[in-house]
C-alpha cells in the first residue's frame, strides 16, 4: 500500500508533464481569490454529514469565477480512513481574457462523486492522500440566442491530492496551535466526451493555519491553479494559469 501511495502521484505527475508537452499552446493568466467553508456534522463515531460552499473569484475578488456547493455522507471504517459519497453543483462564470466555453456565458454543472481519504501520519507530520471519482454533467448552449443552457455533456474525472501538514508547536492538538501545510492535487478527465483536457487541471497550495477551538480551524495562503481547456483556441491548446489567495474555514459540529 505504501509503495502505491508513492508511485500513484508520480504517475499522475507524468501524465501532467506529457499533457503540457503536446502541440502548440497558448496561455492565459489570472489572479484569483478563493474563500471556502467546510462543515461536518457528526452523527456518531463513524457517520457524519458533510457540507461546503466555495466562493471563487477572479481579479482577486472583483469578478466572479465560480460558486461551488457540495454535500455528502461520511463513513469512517478506520480512524485513519474516511469514505464519502455525495452531490455537487457549480455555476461557472465567463472570467478572464478567454472564457472556458466559447459562448462566454454563465453555465451550470451537476456532479455526483465518491471519495476515499487516507491519513498516514509520520510522527508529528500529517500526511493525507485523497482520491475522488466524479461524474459530471456540464451545461452548454447549443444556440447563443438562448437565455439558458439547453444541453448537458457527461464527463468523468478522477482526482488525487496529497497534503502534508506540519505543526509549529508541540501543542498542535490545543487551541490556537499554528501549523503550515502544502498540497498538490491533479485532475484527469476520461471518457468519450473528453476532448483536449485529458489532463484537466493541477492545484498547488501553500498554507498557514490555526486551530481556534475544538470545533473551528482556519487556514489561508497561496494557491496556484493550472487548467487546460477542453477546446482549441485559435488552433492551439490553451492552458489557464490562476494564482492568488485561498482561505478555508473548517467547522466540526
């Protein structure tokens, strides 16, 4: 199992590097600001309910990028493992110089997903591996004169994230204990409706956080997002580079 957890992210990194190596490319650069709240309501020692809202902005906070809502049911088969199934909904706006869809309009997306998360602490250092399988129904306009989307394209996506969290104090489990964290998440699309973006996107986060109480934790820092469009732009593959601020709030009830 440990060998798999080492080899799997290396394979995804190889896919990422190969994706960027294909054909002529163009690039678009944006500044972003992501604010997210994650809520967990515990039913008992094994079962809990998950909910979250992510307010994603472009030009730091000036323009809308995406609003994402996600809910799910958690099950803990082991103290170091978490399973989740759930639903998600997102509104994506036509941000940046080049919009994701050629119609340059707001479009919705519905998802179902399945998640497995494994915690593998090494001493005081927390190491987390997260695997997500998503089924996505992405809205589109078949005619630019329409007031709302009239068609949905089904796509699959697999996601893998590795996160390392290091306490800055031996009192990590106490309130007001600070920590630093870093993570990398890669997303790969698959299925018959995937076009250019087999490599979908990659995210890197560098964070600092603090545990405010037994129920509340806040962290914030730098986020880098590289996203490949599913369509060609002027006969080139387009990679969008988004850099900016991310702030996460975790509430455990």
